[in-house]
C-alpha cells in the first residue's frame, strides 16, 4: 500500500537520482521517464517523417510534400571558422537540415505507443542556425530586417521556423498538439512568436479521398496561413548570437494531457506559457490501426533559398501515468 510517506520518499529518491546525473539533471521530467535520447549514442529511433504509399510499394503514391523531407543526421557541428563545436553535452547532436528551397521542411519523428493516460511531456535543449557561407552576393550584408553592423547578422532573418508536435490517437480519435516558433517570414521580417494551428493536419488518407492535393513544399502541418494563430502578441526574443557558427542552446518543455486531449504548458528558457486555452482540433473521422499512437516530432522549415538547421542536443519524454 502506498502511503503519503512512501510516495514522498519515492519522489525524493527519483529527484536525487536525476540531480546526480549530469546529463539528466538539465531536465525537469515527470515521474515516469519514457525515453532519454542522448544523441551521443545514436539516433534513438528519431527518423524522417515518411509518407504513406500503396501496397505495391509505389512511391508515386506519396503525397508531394512527403517526398523529400530529408532524414535527421548525427552532427558534431563542424564549422569553417571554429572547427568542431560538438553538442551541448558531448560530441553529437541530432541535426535537421532543409534544402535551399523556399518552404522545404526537414522532420524527425519518434514513434511510441501509450501505456496510460495523463500528463505527457517532451523536453529538449536545441539550437537553430542558417548555413554559414563565405563570399558576397546581394544578401551578404543585409536580408529582410537585419543589416550587418558587427553585432547583428543577416542570417538571423533567414531562418524560418521550427515546430514541436505530437501525433496521438485514443479510441479512434486522432489529434496533434502543435507549437511552432516562427522566427521570420518569407521576406526576412523578424517575427519570433509562438503560434499554433486551428485545424487538424492534412493526411494522405484525405488526399486519397480527393480532399486536398498540396504542392511539394507546402506546410504539411497546416498549409493555409490563415489557419495559424499567434500565442501572444509579444516577441519571444532568443539568442542567435551574431553569426551562423556561434551555437547557444535553448531549453524547451512542452506539457500536454492525453486524458483530456489538451495542451497544458510551454516553457522556452525562463518564459512559461499557459496553453490550456489553445485548441487541439481532432480529426472528424475515427482512425483504425492507430490505437495508442504516441508520436513526437520536431521540424525545421525554411521560407527562402537558405538551408535552415535545427540541432537537438538530447530529448527527454516523460509521463505521469
């Protein structure tokens, strides 16, 4: 029988173990650790988000925007000026790299299933950068809102957005919890606000039924810009640190509740946002073969002809069930 005293002892023991581990102590997980993905030891099941194809293996049946998402890769962050940077802890991080094509997305997804219902949380230390280039060109000293002044670098306005999200299903009801950091727009104007979609993500099943057919570089999360809302009018400033080869790691924590299919809280560094009023639109139809689906993904999306990079030092997924 669990008593308040034994529960308190167990909590204190878990906290002591976590705080004594220099890798895990930089996180604030819930009571049950589902995964601790330290990319010094491999990709841990984080893979490219591949689309669905027919039973013959005909890849022409893939949705256009799933045909070239690019897989995540382990990176020790080699730069032309500083050499090997490494991760926040250790040598390798997980790198998402887009192509130099406006709208291109690189995605990493982690596929699990639920062993219970309740609070669920994903945490990561991450950084984003634009590919460092030497040489001139029209964008060498100015792009969008930012002009080189020995303190700001135009590449900061060349990074589009990164997203953290889920893909969950219970009793046939499928839904996504989604938060996106929109750094800039297609014209290089700095936005730096968190946003979320108010529609469910389009699916290959819907395209198969003729509901939609989006282009190769469409925003697969919510293609229509009118289907996005800002979490706040306030700018979420971050640390880009002047040039593309200075990497500063940011802390991210996204808390949801699978028992109520709702968002709960987002933390970015020391800023905490209450998400309980942020909607989580479910699909209208129920889904088969997805019972207990528990997927998480990160994505990076460029809005101009620039390679955008998202680096994940490590990721922790935890639950309170």
